[in-house]
């Protein structure tokens, strides 16, 4: 960065708490992050010594991949822009933890509702016959309500705003239910396991720390084929570092593949030669058992 631009950026940071900058890393890759020279915003971050901001050669950037501030030289900045919508508020580590747990609890509720849709309220897992799906849902909703209250107590959300939003939602549901009562049953909207999974994936991506929240996030069905119903995931990683990008992609698909059976869905896999061999063995064994059983009954 040239000296006039460097001086201009430092001057802007005097009047704006946060600025978005594009800079070049030591690996000669470019990244875009939020930066500041405000010591109060950085706090006691483990990623850097805030004393470096007292000089004129460094700024602090917030790395969303590791959720911490770190220092870079101003000379590494290639361009910058001021975004008013960013406001003057960054999440503290406590608030980040609250939102992470909130994401987990919301996902648990989605998973529990999916099980109820498949097996019913009173169904129990064989490993715990005294604990029904209804008990599980009650517990998960309690955990979710607790986390909602913590978002208020932690200064993330406004409690009155949440109450007003809840009232608006109730009014919308009343109007929706009134419309449903005047429609034939085949025109009413129905919940499916695929639709529930699609909603879960989109929610999961919006909360994932490696996905850019400022770009398009979309989960959509494609045209059905003989191999099944394709589901396309469309989103952008918040880094251009190849290794980090591959790790984010692998992490997302590891999770989705593992959670898929909870929604009563399976990934299509074409049978291989070993699959056909095992099938032939089972068929031969079943045929042999059938003949043995018939000969025994005749004798």
C-alpha cells in the first residue's frame, strides 16, 4: 500500500470503528476481513498482542475461521471499503459461544421433530424404552428456550423484539390456518422428510463459520433421475486458501452424510461386483434353507 493510501486508511480508522480490508498473506494469497485499530474491540484476544496497535504500522483483523483477532502490517493491505451496515458491534467470545450452542440446540430440535414425524410421539429407542420422542422433544425445546434467553441476557438480541416477532408469527399462523380450513385436503401443505432435511441443511450452512454469510446460500432439488433425487448445495466459502477451502467442504459433507439417516433418507450407491457377489451368496443360502425346510416337512 502506498504511503498516501496508508495514511488515508489510518485516518478512516480514526472515525470508523470497523473497515473491511483486502490484504495479501505471507503465502501470497489474498483474504478479506474486518479490521480495526480500536483496542476496546480487540480486548484480550489470544491471537495477538493489542499493544502493537499503539504504533502506526499494524492493524487488527478478525479471522472468522478461528474466531480471534490477529495483527497484520498496514503495508499488506491492497484495498479497503467502509460498510455502514457492519455497524460498530463485534461479537465477544462469550457471544460467539452462545450462538454456537444455539445452532446446536436448534439442529437438535429439527432432528427430534424429524424422528417424531417418522416414528410418532410415543415411540422409544430400544436402548431407552422409558424415554419417548415426546420426552426428547420437551427436553430439546427447553434447551432451545434457555439459549434464546441467553441471547437476550448476553446482549445479542432484544427480548421485547423477540416477543413482538412471536406475536407476528402467531397472527400469520392464524391467517394461514384460516385459509387451510377453506381448502381441500390435497391442496394443503405437507411436511416431508426431504423438505425437512433441505431446511436443516440451509440452516446449518447459514451458521457454519466457514461459509460466507454475505453471499448466496441455497439448497435446491434438481430433476429426478434413475439414480434418485439430486440435492444441490450452493454457497461460498469465506476463504480462498485452498487447504482451508477443502477442509470446510469436507467438514460440511461429513456432517450431512452422517446426519442423513436421521431424516429417513439414504445416499444412492450403485451396486459393485462385491455387492452382487454377496447378494448371490445370500440368495443361494436362502434357496438351500427353503429346500431343507420343505424336505423336513415332507418327511
